C-alpha cells in the first residue's frame, strides 16, 4: 500500500537535546511538508520541499532544520534552539503541481521532559 | 493574508442528528477549499474538497459547497454516527506559484462528539 510513514509515534527528549523525526513516502510525490499541531490550534507550516535538494521555510521555521537528499524522505530535526518543542508533528506530501491534494502521515508526538 | 475561521467547539450531538460546522475564509484569488478529519491520535485524512465556486464536495455522507459570495464552505451531514466523533479542520490553498506553492492554511479545528 502506498502511503506516508512517520516514526516514532511517541518521542521523548530532554531539554537541550536535538532530535530527528522521520518521514518517508512511497507515493512518488515531489513535494513534502512538515506541520506542527498544538492543542486547540490548526496546523502551522514549518518547512516544505518541492523537489530533492531544495526546501523552503514555512511560517514557524525557527529552531527547526530539514534535509531532502532523497525524493522519498524528508526528516525534520528539532534543535535545542526551539523554545517550546512539545507538540504533535505531521508530515505531508503532494504531487508536483500546485493543485494536488496533500496527504498526511500518522504523526509523531514529541514531549520534552 | 489568507485565513480560515471555523465555528468554535466542541460540538456534541446525539446519533442521527444533523451536523453543521461553519467555515468562512479570507483569501486572495480563487482558493481551493478542503475539509480534513482527524481521529484521536492519528494524522489528518482528506474528507472532501472543492476547487471552484459552486462546486460541492461530498464523501461518506458529508457535504460542503464552495460559496464565493459568502466566502464559506460549511460542512454538513444529515445523520451523524458515533464513529464520526473526531476533530474537523477546514483549510484553503491558493493555487499560486512561488513561495505560496501548495501551502495549506488551516482553521483551528472543531471537536465533534457524537453520543449513542
């Protein structure tokens, strides 16, 4: 089955540590996205990538970094510079045109202890 | 800038009741509109979409009509079930290139609870 996988589902981190969230898709989509979801709020865009080896900052990129070395993979690193990292992180992907629907992975819940 | 406003929740209904979740938007150009659903502990699933004015999106008994004159995309279902309990997100996407490529703008979400 085609889809988007995110791992792990739950992640715990101590303050001051960097942590990397995985996102893999086998939909052959060119574009991939990372969103953050906080309780009672909609999703906010962190980073997105339209093609391999290229990515753009979203609305809340500070304290995060990404890479896009392969079409299938778009890992997100939450750095120690992120002031409030505890949240639910969602990865999405879409085809190569701006009219394609975004499909979401199951998410990773990050808790900073 | 773009924005989406949803009716505040939570919404609590009995099974077989009629559901309406209001959604209005502000956007430049001609956005595409979406409803996503999120079940507890899971990611978002696309429920339905409409890409131009007067289009009606429908899926699993849910419907929403793209009303340009009122800038609205209200979600409706004639008879809800307990399994419809979830968080519902309205979203828009402006079909522009450059830095707005594919970017979705979400409402804050509406929690729906359906009791037997």
